[in-house]
C-alpha cells in the first residue's frame, strides 16, 4: 500500500476470501488505520458478486489506501 507507507503506517492487512474456480469475492476483512477508505469498495464487491479479477484489474486512484484491496486481489488471483 503505497499511501500507507507514505503516511508511515505499515501495520494492518487485508484478507480477501474468494470462491475457488469462479473467483467470486465472498468476504473481505480489513484491519488498518484509515481503512474506511476501502470498506465501501469491499462491500460493493461482495454485494454485487465481483470477482478477484474485477478487483485486480480495476484502476484505483493513486496513491490511495484502497490500492491495498487491488494488491490483495492480485495475490488471491494467483492462488485460484
């Protein structure tokens, strides 16, 4: 998370749970300072059945804390 590093914060994490095979986002757990910036995107991803591919290929404003969600999706995508 580039913005988190700029702000001096390196604590926290994002746990993204996706359905094996389809990559549909089933849940997101967020624990970090200023994570309120990401909650809306995570909630919409679950509510509307987005996939980790959708999150990984989205274009977040840079730098932003929300970029961490994209990075988590990329990591999850590599494991599906």
